[in-house]
């Protein structure tokens, strides 16, 4: 159970939602459970307008943020959870239940982080690419004969678990950070680091151009698995900046005063 | 978390649902969480037909039972939970959370009972009259500024809690019946007892005719609060039959062999 203040540090993110009724249902579940911050990624404009102007639409729809990409939507976040079912794919992230997610979010929010809960389009859900921005995949345990949930209902179940359900003793324990740690790095900081490592790979002729896209994908996953805190992240960035500078400028031009000078 | 066999002993009951999309959403949540038994009370026929014939409608809609009254829908049940919010009324039943309901249902089902989870019409929810057939009122803890949930989403949250969420240690304990008790009396048996007591009240000139309806209402509540088991119920029925027979036939005509003969 997140406190009202913690709920203000969770963004609900809808990636390209299509059905205005579903958008309205997600907004209503948010209002039911005390969540106010909605971001919509690349919405289909006519349906998005229709959802906002529907009779009885919660105010939070008109305050919603719009972004062009998921990367932009979660840029400020230190912990991102994607939702979906595993029926047709092998997950690249740890898979957690909504109850486990509640405990993880509480820990992250207690350390001063910002978090996001991401829902994919109705038809196919989040892509493998979308999920590479996510630290975990939340799966609601459904019947294998009918695993796929309606978007508004999946949001209601997740937000109920985060905003309304009293934590069990076990969850309360898990929510207590065992030690005071710095907040995790933001998604944007991880993306900057990934960019830098990517450039470094190119500069170092690490792999053939045909592999670049797959490498970037794996890199995003790796960084989220490692989950560096903000201090770690700055250090690694500094290291790669140095490496890249060295690769671009061969030794003979190196700055005086460094260890390779 | 109810076992698949236990889920077959829970009926989901919709009282006069109006919106075909909501009916479909409830059926979908049932399929998602492994529940198969739906009863619809006094449905509005055109909308009910539309829901059943919708593209992708779960099979369980076509197997649904239809009844004219809630009393008939829950007649075989030994434990009935109504759903709703408390905003505008003072409850006459104990109010429980979905998590507490899960523990109570497990206990009842372990004793061999049959149970029902009842949802009211979209517009106003279950009436005070409807709730007098219910042993408890389940309330999903929502934000006081937006307490009322969409029917399909409320069903998804309740059925998730009953069909998918692993019980915490505390709930598992609560679900173990502390002693082997007979199953509770069915709703129909309680109604038969209420009828008999009602007739007894009339025969005894217990209260003015204007009070009869209120008395019947209070009687339903009382019997569900007492929750007699099936053996108790038969005993109380026997007692009131005897009393009623005595009231109808004054002493001079009494059967030989009884203590008043």
C-alpha cells in the first residue's frame, strides 16, 4: 500500500492506447485508487480526444502528459515496471506478481526514487523493444486458457494492489530498505550511459554494424538488470567518456597529465 | 487463493446488469481468473442478449443461469457476499475487504459450503433489500473522492483476490477452520425459517401489519448474522413448526401425547 505522497511519485504510462473506453477505464481506476499522474505515449489522436471529452471523464485525463516515445515518458524514472503476459514470449526481465511489485515500489519510493507502471496497446501489449526500458515485467497470474486481460481491468487490479490493498506482514518487511542506499539512476541517465557505451563500441569496432540494434537492446536490458544507483551511474559515465575520448584521439594526441600520457 | 474445485463452488451473481459491455467484462474477468458459474438476476433482455452474442464473449455467458429474484439465485448458497461502497449508507452487515473475503470463503468452502459473490446494477448498486440476503458486504477500499468503481473493474479486483492472488501467511491461517463444523444452512433454508417465524409472528399478533415488511427485512439480517449451520437450522424450524401449530390450534384441540395435552 503506497502512501498518498508515494502515489504522486508513480506515473501510469499508456503506450499507444486505441480504445477511448479503455483509456477512460484506466483513468477511472487511477481516480478510484488515488493515482493522479498519467502519461500517454504516441496516442491515436481522435481516440485520445474522444476519451478526454467523454462524459464523466476524470480530471486527470485533461492533466495527462503526452510524449512521442516511451524513452521520453520514463526518462525521469528510477524504476520502471512493464505489464503483460508471458504466453508467447520468453521474458528478458525478472517477472514479478502485482504483490511483489508493490513491495519493490515501496522500497524504491522510500529511497526517493520516481517510478512508472507501463501498459501496452490493447492488441499486442508491450513489445520486446518497449520492455527493454523496464526493470521488471509484472504479470497478473491468470488462467492459461484465457490469459489476456482487458486493459482497464488489468490497470484496476495493479492499482488496487498498489493503492488499496493493505500490505501483508511479508510485504511490509520487504518494503523496508535493508540499508540506506542512494536513489537509482533515472531512465534518462541509463539511456545516456547506453549511448556512450554504444559510441564506444563503434569507436572500438566492437561488432559489425548489422549487430548494432541488437547490441543497443541488450545494453538497455543489462543496465536495468544492474540497476546502478545515481552515484554509480555518474562514475560509469565518467569512465566511458574517458574511454571514448581516448579511442577518438589516439595516444599521440592524448592530454598531458593522464596516466597514458 | 481458491483451488479450481473451490472456484466451482462460487457463483458470481449479477443483479439487473444494464450495460452489455460491463456484462462482457465481468465474464472476461471470470475467465481470466478461472471462475465459470454466472447467474444473472432479472436481466434487461435486449442488453443481456447483446452481451451473449458479442464477438469474443466467453462461453460461460451462454451457460449462465437466469433467475427472477436474488433469493432464488442464492437459494443453494451457505454464504453470500454482496459488493458495494458505503458512501451513502450505514451497513447492516459486517464489512470486509476483498482479502478478508478470500479467507472467509476458503473457510466456508473447506466445510463443504456453496458461496456467492453478488454485484448490483451499475447505477445504484445493491439495495438495502438485496443486501439482506448477504452475510457480509465486501468493500474495495477506494479513494473517498472517487469511491464508485466500474462494474467490470470491481469484478476483476475481487476475482483476482479470490482466484489469483497467493494468500499471505495470515490469510492462510484464517482459512483453516479451527474445528470441523457442519456446513452452514443454505440461503433457501434460512428463507424457509424466516417464513415460518414470520407466520408465527402473525399468528401471535406480534406486531401491527404496518411493521411486517420491516420485520421480515430484520429477520433476514438476523438469521444471516447468526449463521446457523444446517443441523441448527433444522432444529429451529422444528421448534417454530411446533409453535405455529400450537398457535393455530388452541389448547383444547391439541394433539394427545404432547406436554400440553
